[in-house]
């Protein structure tokens, strides 16, 4: 087996590493035992590239992701046992049940500090097979079910998506008010259906929400950088504060638009109601419950999540990025506006009006997004060492 400083845990090396931490605090280490199904040449074993990309995603946040790639499982065409909407899906008995596979192949079953995952073929409801890409019990178990055709990014992003459910993340943010929040365009996370397969950076580019200068990666949870959006009152000149956005797709940037930004297919279709969409800092909110004494049942209320099927390849917004071990982002995206006010039909992200002060407190690699207007700095000269972009129409004047 290849050795790497990032990825692999072999044998039983970690089985004795019992972490003693507060399960409600952000974790510094996450352990996942991974088994995979195989049927002849049809193999669900993850690649080195997929594993390295996942580990790098967490390492950039100071979290060690230990992936123990353990046992091949003779392929069960359908994991099934009752209705997956029932929490008993994870514990009920049966020849092709998850609990049977777990009891047979999981070496960490019942141990604190471990998640158990099976990269499988497909699972079924009582009504028959589902095309869902995966499922989590919201605590310590999940499956990735991409069937027989997928790309490397599909597997890595779906693995991160289902593990995110184990860590307490949903398909949308708690403060959003949409009925179809799962496709919200300003929730920049692989937890969003909008970006699970398209990638965060790639999906936002496909939607025309970012230009060439931004700090989004493809495989990532949200950092809570984006402003709240009120769908009936979308400012086209402002967009998300990064580039102007033609929200109503009429070919011009002007005025305000009313569009459904959490629709499954883009935002050029029907208008919406009074829906508010709020970004979230996923990384600040994740919690690992596996150290809890009652980990088998989980401390959260049962909350299974069904996830979408992978889209057809190479079609519009369903294009996927290549798998890559992405470099960490050290800078910040800083919004600058006269008077310290930034509006993208929402509350914004604590914008600054003092350019000099923002330059001093922002780390190297940061990007400043300037709204049009006049900036003053108490008569002090202005020295900018960060990239500065004008995000609206007109001129941004810096008055020293």
C-alpha cells in the first residue's frame, strides 16, 4: 500500500486511539472506516487522488481526516431494509441490510471516535431502487451510492457531502426560509445540491456569480462569505458583491429582479416569493458526535438525508471539475463600501469603509471588492498591497 503523510491508516493502528474531546466542539481529528463493494471488474474502491483531495480539504482547516480503507465487500446490488426514510434502515436485519454488512465487515462498530462508511452500488426504498447518490444517518454512518458510472469528483464530493451530514450539516442553512433551500446559489458548499457535483468554484462560475478573482475552491464546505439574498429584491449591479449578475437573464444589468435562486435548474425561470437565503460558516458549525458515550444511537434526533443522483456528464451546469488536491486559501474576501454598508438585497458580510485599516488587518492573498463611491481614511495616505476589484458600475474613488 502506498504511504503518504496525508491519507492512509493501515491495519489496526488507530483502533486503540480513543480521543477524549467534547463532541460539541469543532473536531481536530475525524476517523472514518471505509469499506467498498466489488463485483469482478466493477469496483467502488476510491482512488489515491480522491482520498488525497478529501484529506486536503479538511487539512486546510486544521482537521486531520483519517481514512482507513479497509475491506472489499462482494457487491450487493441493492442495500435495502424497509424504508430509508425510517431510521430503522440503519439497524433493521436482513440479508442485504446495512446492519448486516456493518456487523460482517466493520472493525470499528460500537467504538467511540469512528464513522463507518460503505461505498456501495445502490440502495432501495420499499417501492424499489432509488437513484440517490448517498445517505447518512446524521451521526456516524453513511453510504455513497453512485451506481456504475461516476467521475472522480463525484465520489470525493459525495463522500464529503455524506460525511458533512454526519457532522451536523444539512442541504441548506438553518436561517434560510426557502422550501427548496437545497439549491440555494449563495450557500457555497458541497452540501448544497447546486454545488455537490458542479463544485463550488465551478458551479458559481457556471452561474455567472464570480469572475476570475475569488477564494472559492471546488471541494469545500462553506465559509459563510456570501451575503444574504432576498429573492424578490435582487440587485443586478451588485450581484453577490463580486461581479454584476443578470439575475433575470434578459441580457442587461439594470435594476432589481425577482427570481427563484434555490431552483434546481439555474435562476432564469420563474419568479419567487419572499424567500430569504442565508449563507453559513459550515466549518465553524461542524460537530463530531462519535466520541459521545451514546454514539450508537447518536445524540441528535434521527435525521436521515437523501441526496440527488449524479447528473449526466458534460451538460450545462452539470459539468464537473477534475479531481484535484487544492491548495489551501489563506486570504479573505473583504467587501469595501462607503460608510461601511454593502447590500446585495441582504445584510452583507461586515463590510469595511476604511481601506487602510482593512489592508492592515487582512492577510496576504486577500481580495478587496470595492463598491462604487468615495472612501476616506482620516487624511492618512493609502497603501494597498492586496488585489482590489471594482464590483459595481461606475467609479470607486479613494480619497487619501
